[in-house]
C-alpha cells in the first residue's frame, strides 16, 4: 500500500458508526475506508452515495450490481475491490461460476443476454478508448428501462472512481474472496 493506514486509529466521531458496521459485517475495518477516513466529510459523502446505489429497493438486481462492480474493478486492476466485491457477487448469485468467468464473459455461456448487454455497456463506459455507441445503448434499452439505465450508469461511474482511487494507492485485498486471482 502506498499510504500508511496505521496512523488512523481515532477516526472522527461521526465516522465511528460506519466502522462499527464494517467490523460487524466484515470482522474488521476496510482498508479503503481507513484511507478515505483521512478526509472525513468526503468519506461520509462517499458512503452515502454507495448506500444510495446499493439499496434494497434499487431497480437493479443485487447480483447484477455486484457483477458490474467486479467487472469495472477488474478493468481498473483494483485488488481490494475485486476481492471484496467478488465475495459479494458469489454470495448474491449463489454460485462461483460467473465470478470465475467474468474476465472472459463474452465467450461464456453463464451470462444472460441482459447481463451481457450491461457488461458491454460497463466496459464501454470504463475503457477510456471506448464509448457506448447507439447500437450498445439500443441493446441496453431492450432489457432495461430508463431508470435502470441511469442507475446502471451511476453504479459504473461510482465504481470507476472507487476502484481507480484504490488502485492508484495500491490498497491491498483483505482476503474476503477465497480465489487469489479473478
């Protein structure tokens, strides 16, 4: 890791509930959160935005959200994000298959046409040398309504920011997913 997180032993009082929830869910504080906690107001905003995107009443299925998050994390080479979100994907989908074949999803039979449309869109948004063209967007519209496309786009944009932040600072994985490299 390019920054020292061991200096963050006493986060701002208003962040303590977030760290308590992380310890309850994951057994420890998340390395990425410890780094973000050096900017308490930004971290609180980030956590709020993530909560808005990953809510129970989202029009996007939890497994699809995790699938997209992991793929964006893979593209941005974020070890921390791949680790924690792969574990979430496996939990949400109930299988390891898609997680193991996500790097080669175009050649896999494990992904539905709607998932393929969303993955293609996520890649075109994430890769800086690509852009979602009309054909990509029209295919997306076959499976998703406008609200779902807006939420999908917001999720992709959020994960790009998050995984690029973590990747640039080399935030390490914490061993949440049993697969070493996905």
